[in-house]
C-alpha cells in the first residue's frame, strides 16, 4: 500500500488539486499522503451508505455511477457525538 501512496504523492504534486470519489477513510488517507504538497484534496461525494456501483467515463469528461445496490447508513448522530 505504501508504494501506491508514494505514487499518488508524486503524481498529485504535479497538480493544484485532486478530486476524490471515495469514503471518509479514503479522503483521510489521501489528505495524509499529500499533506506536504500544495495539492488540494477535494472530496467529491459524501457518505450516505454502502453502494455497489459501476463507474463509467465518457467524452469530454462525464463521470457516471450506475448503482447496482445500496445500504443506507445514518451518520448524522455519529457526527454530532464526535463534536461533543
């Protein structure tokens, strides 16, 4: 895993920002990997549940997610308890 993070760190350093389509844990991992660079990490989605999706990319740069199944997760009460 560290080799992949090293590759991400090197590649992200070439850009002003990266858009991350992933969960909160993935976002924290990318933030940690790029913390010493000027690259900004933009979380492209919020967690509302667990989904099984098929991502597609079409010209010119349209990203679509076809949802196969979804399980909802209630995170609002968890986020409130973290702040207290």
